[in-house]
């Protein structure tokens, strides 16, 4: 069976051959002639990533990868100016990218099809496509594109000092203090790059949506500057990650969308939404007791994601996505006293009436540690 590492090697070989063939006729591309792009995308029918032809509707300048949804910046250094930020102003100044430049994507246009000449150009054009599809996905379920707005994407910035947040190599991130997306280089992972993984890009775009709907577009959410007690921060971070995984799965219709990028033999990461998970008393106790600076939000986030994913046989995916958006909008006034049961009570109320009885059963079955706090009666 072909692994994701094998598939990535095969795709890389295809790109090298395509580059060699194209460059025999390298000239000055006429960008106005291109309306379709060679990009890497997930093929659900074949359950793998492959080079495909795709339309890109909002890209205004392919050379600088600049469009209505996002605009790319290349290179630069990740700089941390404030090691221990506490105030809103300090958080806004804590992280920045120094020395980034306008990209210069290299490509050929033939018959209206834009084909990258090199790996980075392919990744940048693929990135734009995936961000555009993320914006369209959220528009379809009720989040106007203006809610997030046009954000920068920093492609391949260098990390020269240790930063005590999750922005290291082999990652993708929405940095809320900068209101920007960061796509560092990939060094250790051998699967499909995060920049080419559409589910990962939707996941990161979801963090920007969460920032707008729940945190009111704050560069430092209230839970950081208030500050909130550790259990509330742990729950909020887990909810943010869990919701992002749900949207990533819904957009790609792949419950294990992260797996093409992270091989099972490389890191022990289990984020498959189709796996049945429970909010146990043991996990609840860890949420209540662990320091928020050390807490890993993904375990509880995966419980949240798999619980909502289990609603799909009873609610169509577009309706489920819209219900989640409405729940996040209602959740915008949340304070440090919130419990996860508050979120699931709101979600239950936004589901179609005919789906609520089954949803209540699923919630009580999966969320055992907080089942007594849920308002619905199974």
C-alpha cells in the first residue's frame, strides 16, 4: 500500500519532470491568459493528494500571489520582541516578521493553465487556492468574507530564536497577535506539506473565524489579559482546536485530514474525527488541574470534534456547519465561568428540531464528565 510519504515522493518527481518540460519553452507568462492552476489537492475518490487543475477566482496577481482573500509574503525572520507579554499592547508587539518580501512566483501559462516552475511557486499557488476554498466554505455556511477580511500569509519565514508558542518548523498557524497566517518550512515531516493540505488550511482559517466570532477580533483574547483561571483557559483552547478540526473535516469530507501530512510512524498524533472519544473524569480532572501554559488542548479538542462529527448521520454537513457558526456567534459573550456544557447546549438549540433527540443522546454518551450539566434530557 502506498504511504503518504511515497505519495509525496511521487508528486515531487512529477513536479520535477513538469518543470523540466515546461522550461524548454520558458518565456514571459501572460498572466491574463491563465484562469486555471496546477495545484496540489485532496482527491476524495482516490483518497490521496495529487496534482490537479483547479480554478482560482479571486487571485488578482499570480506573480506576487496577491488576491481578495489573502496576500502572501515570502521569507523574513520570526522575531519576538516581548518575552512575557501581559497587556493587550504587549501581546500586539510580542511577535512580528522582519524582512519579508513580495513573492515572485515562477510559472508558465499554456492554454489558460498556469503551471509552477518550482516547488515554492507550486506551494504558494496551492496555498492561495486552499485559502480561497476555505473562505468560500465559510461563506456557504454563514460567515461573510468580510468577517475575516484579507489577511497576510507569511510563507517560509525563518525561526532564529526559540519562541514558547507553537510556531516552530513543520507547522501552520494563525497568529492572532499579528492577525496573520504563518507557514514555516517543513524539515522533519515527510508527508504532504501543511501548505498543501487543504484541511489544515481550513483548520487555520477557522482559528481566524473563531477569533472574530468569539473573541471580537482581539489581538489578545480576554482569557490572556484578564487573566482567566487555568481550567477556563484550557477549555477555551481545546474548544478552539476542536471546532477547527470539525471545520477542516467538513470542508474536505475527510475526518482524518491531517494524516496525509503526518505519517503514523513519525509522530503519535491521533486526530481522526471518526474515532469515538469520551470526555472522561480523568481528562476532566486534568483540564481542571493542569497549568494552562503546559496543557495540551488537542486531546480534549479531539473529543469535542469527534462528538460533533458523530452528528453527521442526523444532520447534513452544510446545516451542521451553519449550526456551529451560529453557536460561535452566540458564544461571543463568554466569560471565565463558562463550561463546555454551555457550548453544547447552544449547539443543541441551533440544530434542526428533528435532530435534537439523537444529538442529546450522543452528547450524554460522549461527554460523560459533564453529562449532568447538559440541559437536554435524553
